[in-house]
């Protein structure tokens, strides 16, 4: 695997006394970095989507705790503030719980810095492993469709679903990639296409509403997506629009793959019905790029995640292994604790 070609972006960077984040709200027109000097600024960056993607959110939060420890802040308050930043992505809670265990065990600021770095390093290693495992499921010369952004921008590096796609391209298994635009924040259009073009991967952007027509044309053999939380029965919460892609894929005989690190698996949540779905400001739907596009007085409903039932998923890929046709028994066998 040529990681020098396919793994060059690092959107979350620890600088020793602050955290540097690539502001993903401005891509692709501008590459601007945000220097977060304290945990409150990191919390705001998470809430405002300057940093996004479930693994990257968890990594940033871990650095927020480490930074607060170095500055002598009350860590219980910092943990609570960071935890409340976004409710759906379980990686945020997982990373904070891991940092809290180290605090309870008596870790000092230096030890918490090492723990945050370990969380980031382990995520990168997991992504590379998932890339190999997921790509092995794909037949040579396939076309794939992905949704939202699951690449280096959303992780420590390489990516989850986009990591599988990168590995698939390198192995000659993926010939062409289609990316859905992903309204309303257009992560697919702004971010995924930015990563794919940088890597020189053959790719085309499609409108979200073109997915069914694309699948009917037999141009894609797999839909490959990430996840923000995977329940104990395999139900998966991901960016809004994922559920309808899974339904459409099932109808057209297209395989559906979910790629996420084991930190995204929440065995304490029995089914997708128990997952809290984040509702964001309706104004996000009423404007594009800061320019209002909808008539004044119009109302909007803006859930930013949905849940795909396990029976619509052909494979869940984590660094621990692949679960094909996921259900409660298979999930318990791999992740039960």
C-alpha cells in the first residue's frame, strides 16, 4: 500500500501547547487552520463542525482533556462540556470515558497527553487495517458509491469508508468512485471530492437524488459508508441520507458496507431505536454558503443522522474483523463485554 500517496492529510495536529485543526467549513476554497488554546475552543470547534467525523471528534476531545490538564482546569467540568458538544457520535463519549479512566487512575497532565496521542495513533492503525479488510470484499474493477466524508479529514488519517476505497483503488479492486453531495453541509461535494482529487482517484460527484438512477445503471457494485454509532444488533447511525441509500441498494442488488473502528460500536445500545438523533439549526437547510436560498418565512426540519437497520447491511468492517449479515449474535461474538 502506497501510504505516501493515499495518506497525507492530518486534520488534527497536536502542537505541544495547543491543538491545530483544519477548518473543514471552508474547504475546498480555503485551507485555514484553527489554533485552539483551550478545551472550550475545542468544544466550540466540534459543535460548529470545524472538526467533524466521529473518530476525529473523539480525538479532538481527548486532546481537549489533555490541554485542560496541562492548564490546571477542573477536568470534571471539561469532560461534561465536551461530552455535550454533539450527542450522536459515540466515539466522542468513548474517547472521553477512556481519558476519564486515566484521570481516576491518577494520571498527570503528561500521562493524559500520552493517552490522547495513543488514541490518535490507534485510530490511524485501525483505519489502515480496515482498509485492507474492506477492500478484500470487493471484486476487481468495481464501482463504488460513498456518502458524506469518511476520509483523512474525519479521522486520524487514511479514513474509514474512504480508507477502504483508497485500499481498493491501490489493489485494483475499485475502478471508479461516485460521491454523493451530502446536503445540507455538502461534505461529499466539498470534502470527499477534495480528498479524491488530491489522491488522483477517478471520481465523480452526484446529486444525492441521483443515487437510485446510478444504481439502476449497474455502475456501482458497493455502497460504502462510515458510521457514528453502531448498536448491539448492528443497526447503524450515520449521516442523514444513508438509510435511503441502503434501501435503494437492497432493491437494486448493490452490496452495502459500513466501515468504522470498534470505538464506534456501542454494545450498551440495544438497537437503533435507542440512538439519539441530533437535530441542528433549521437555518442550515435554508441557506447555501451563507446565502439564503429559501423564501423568508419557510420552515425546515434538519436531522443530521439516520439509522440503517442491520438487515440492510451486507458487511460491517472494523479493525477487529468483518461481520457479514450483522445481527445481535454476530455482534456479541465479536464485541461482547
